[in-house]
């Protein structure tokens, strides 16, 4: 289920997501969005709506200490807060002494990070990323639309994922995280 797309544009990060809730062959178009703001963070999730709800309403990201590199902060302090949040909320899983969570994108301070289910943090050099079952289609679209404005690139990536993947559905929620504010653009199908 899902397609979440993130795109860095100067000091802004655009993020978009679909509305599909998928269980087996059943699909529900959900009113609660997969892309949301939590303080100074823009987050888009896949895997589980419960995980997304915890990230939206329970996660309290710690302040970054002065002088601490942002990537280092994301790998340590931010991920530690996420792990605690998911564990306390009953979502984190443990098997063979390995703890796992879920996958989501995070925009913060003009940068885009991918958090994987093993809590590794990634930052793509190309300035965009996508996760979920529609990610490959979205990435192909993003690679071929560099000439378009960022919001349109995100929308086209989501439309491409919906066209070719049964687990992706409009309406799409597209948000932009500038340095100090978020613009929200939600479109109907």
C-alpha cells in the first residue's frame, strides 16, 4: 500500500502521499492523511496507519543541540525518540532480538530523510525519494520531470504510481515545508 514522495527544492521540501488503505485485495480510501506536520517536521508514512498516528500525535522530537550535525541528530536523537514512541504505542516489533518499526520520510530544515524499518536513516543525493508499493513508478516519474515546478513533479509522480500500482489511490495530499511554514494542498480525485 501507499506511495509517499519527497522532493527537495532549495530550502523547501515538497511531500505528497496517496489515500489508500489496503488489506489483501480490499482497498479503502482514507480521510486521514499519510502526510502531515509534527512541529517543524513534515512526515509521510507507509506500512501502518497506527504507526502514522503515533508519529503524528505521540512523537515528541527532541531539540537538536547547538553545533550538532543534522544527519547525526537524525540518526541518534530523532531515531531514539521514534523508537521510544513506537515501542510505547505498541507498534515496534521484536523478533530474534531485532527491533523493527516502519518506513517513512521526514523533511526537516530543508532536507529530506528516509527512515527504514530497521531505523536506518538515509538521505538521497539526487534530492528526491519515494517509498511504498508505488515508489518505483514515482521515482521514474521524478527522474523524467526535472523541468517542471516541484509541486507538479510530486503530483505527477503520485499519478504515475496510481496508474500502474493497485495499492495507490487519489486523492493526493501535497504539502510543502519551507524554512518556517507549511503550505497544504489537498486535491480531490
